[in-house]
């Protein structure tokens, strides 16, 4: 596999095959979500420095606070695989009973997941939100979480 593009310094979206693949992975894993309570399925895919894509889906629980977001699931898979640096993120979410002809709402990461993503990336990391129809929102983590608190604040420099 060729070296992935450095998405922290460039942000190509239209027709970018890597970001397209990343979004496809998020859409595909969304089908595996366990969401019997909210009936809202979310899939997330993370591209890491070595070119691997790690995916996760939301996992709900009858005790609501102990559910897990798709982004947290994907980060767990990334860490378990030995990766530590995120170069790009894709998220796809939709109600389980959504009308296939209707566009689902844009599903951005919640505040806690924005902070989780920040731990393993930087503000310039691209984040694409979309569905099977393609990218609906292209932004960066820094736009979604400006002035983030992160590891740099704790290293004493």
C-alpha cells in the first residue's frame, strides 16, 4: 500500500479516493450499530498514519450512560491494533427507520467524541460527514472543537 496523503497539511475532498474509502467504511459499519433505544445508527472510520482504516459503530445499553459512541469504538479498535495517530475521520449517522429517499440529518461527533478524537490527532485533521450519497459536510477537527484542551496542555511546555 502506498503512503497515505498527509491530510493534516492538505484537505482534498472532492473525488479523493482515500476519503471516499473512509466514508464508505463509516457507512458500511453503521449497519452493525446496536441502537435498539435511540434507533439512530452511527458508524465512524479513522485513517491512521500507516494507511490503515479502523471502524466502529455505536453500541447502546439499557443503562443509557454506559453506551458507547461510534467514534469511541473506532478509537478503541485503533488503539488495540497498535495505532496512535489519526490522519482523517469519517462519520455517518442515520435513524434506523429513515426513509431511504430522505436525506438523514448531518451527524457530527458529540462533544465528548470531539475531545477523544483530539487526543490522537490535531486541529487540521479533516473530518467528513456523509452517507451512501457521498460527503455532506467537510470540515476539520479544529473547526468542530476550537481551542481544544489536549496533551500539549499537560506536558509542562
